[in-house]
C-alpha cells in the first residue's frame, strides 16, 4: 500500500524535477547565447575574405589615335581610344608593357614611349580580378631616332600597371630602367597636384619610387627618366589610394575588443516553462487523488 503511494509520489517528483530542469537548462542556454554573441572582428582574430569568380570582360578597347602607319620623331606620343568603363587599360608595344590608365567616361589616353623602328600597339582591358578581355585593334607606327650616337635607347617599364596603398601610407613602386647612359634623373608626377618627386639613379636595373597620398582616389602617374645625354623615356601608370576603413565599424569593434561578455536573463524560456510546471503539478495531484480513492475503495489505509 505504502509502496504504491510512494510510486505515485516519486512520479510527481520526477515530473516536477524534469520541468524545473527544463527551465534551468533553457535559461542557462539562452544566457550563454547572450554571453557568446559579441561583435566581430575582434583584436587578434583572423578574417577570411573570398572573391566570387566572374567571367572575364567580353568587350575590348579600341585605339583611335595614332593612326595605323603613322611615323614619329619625338616622344612621348599619346595613345587614346574607347574602352568599357571601370576597366584597367594596359598598352603594349611589341608585346612589352608600355603604360596603363583606368577607363573613365568610356575612353582612355596614355602617354607612351616607343622603340626605334616599328612598333605594334595593342590595348587590352583587365577587370578587378586581373582577367584580360579581348585585344584591341592593332596599330602599327614607327619611330625615327634622330639623336647622335648608336647606344641602346633608354626605356622604362614595370611589372605593375596598377598599385595602391591606404591614404597616409607609403606606396612603393618598383620600376625597371634599361638602356641609355647613366647617371639618370628620375621624375615621378603622382597626379595629386604635389610637386613631382625627383631622384638620381646611377645604373640601369630596378629601382623604387615612393609616395604618400593624402586622399583616396585613382591617379594617373607619369614617370620620366633622362640619361646624361639628355635622352628621355616615359611611362604612365595607375596609382590607387584606397578608401579609409569605416569609422563606425572600427568604433564598434574597438568597443567590444577585450570586453568580457555580460550574462543577461532571458525571460522567454521561463514564460514557456511556467505553464509546463503548472500542468505537470496538476497531473501529479490528479494521479495522487485517484490512487487514494482506489485504496479507500479497496479497504486499504491511505497511510
């Protein structure tokens, strides 16, 4: 008799214990979630950035000037034409990189040097993933060198057509110089209205030019090298001063950096668990009354 009553009592305790456990577990889980939800990125964290691939450009540039078969006696020349907006235009002479410009308003204009003799000019567009579009029309021009002497003509080129740095940081650009007779005077007009940077280079080879942009933007850079005989070479490039990081994002990240998470009490789990506790208690009470009634009907003592 007592055993049956104890079983009913233990059943009620188990039901009540399960309900309380659900309440505590739910509150603890949501409190942990509130503790874990901190803003990222944090100091010392590693960000992963991906780039969605896209097809290369399908529309190429068109060279309008100079005209095919034109001959020149002075340098630099201007190569201009049409291009798809926002793409980088690279100019090649006899398959050697000769200058670049970002396409704006559907056109480009590049100051370029030439080799002595015949030069085949081709403009090629590139997207932000450095995927090349189709070649432009080929324009063949010639350059007649009237300078005295027979040494190799001075030329400038670079492995980079476009290069950037954040405003206020140093942008370093390696330039390749060949031919001519040293020493060389180098002038770099960075396109931001400041006076050109000047430096002296003693021997052919690779040298670095450096500059700091004050404001974000895209700039046309004109580099000129002149050797001791007064012979000059030219190269046009695209400099980019990247936009500054968002101040709002930086402030939010700084606010949460190194700050311990705060545990917050979430009321939703308690609101869900209270009806469960009440219903469980009611079912247990009903079960207890039925058990006592059955015992009385059977003539047993309830205790």
